[in-house]
């Protein structure tokens, strides 16, 4: 969505973040609204503002350290390049986040199977104890 707002609507970052915050569900919407509000209130460097907002969001969410680093790296590139280069950076960030998503799914599969096996074995142990 951010790519579309920047590339096609050519909105300034503040307006793009506000528009996105209105269109997505709450946990992520809060992050985009926080960035937009901080941009309106603060005249500090965007990189510092982004880092502060990402750190706050990481504490409230279940994102990992790798995902935090991807978001911080992405924030360093926002607003620094022309539309074409910005689109490339957005696509690169999407690829990194997709890789993290696949890793999380693989880990979920591995631990899910282990939990099922452990539950079955625990049930079998209790049955054997009762006999």
C-alpha cells in the first residue's frame, strides 16, 4: 500500500502514512498513525523519528529482532530517493519480510509437529500410569 501511495498517488510521506492507517486493521494502523502524528508534531530527522516509532511498535508487537532491523533499514531509505529507486527499496523490503514470514512458517510447522507428538505421548503416558 505504501508503494502505491508513494508511486502512483505521489503523496508526501505524512499523507501516505495517514491514508494507510485508515485502510488497514488496528495493530499495524497504530504504527502508521504514530509515524504520521510524530511527523506532524516533530521537526526532527525522519530517520530518528522512524527508529523511535519502530522501537515503540516492536515492544507492543511480537516482531523479532530481524524484522525490526528490516524495518529500520527500510526507514533509512524512505524519502531519500526518486520514485523508481524508492519502489526498488520497497520491493527489497517486501522480499526480506517474505523470507522472514517463510522462516516463521517453517518454525511453526516444526514446533507444531513436536507439540502434537508431545501431547500424544503425554496422553499415552497417563493411560499407562492408570493401568
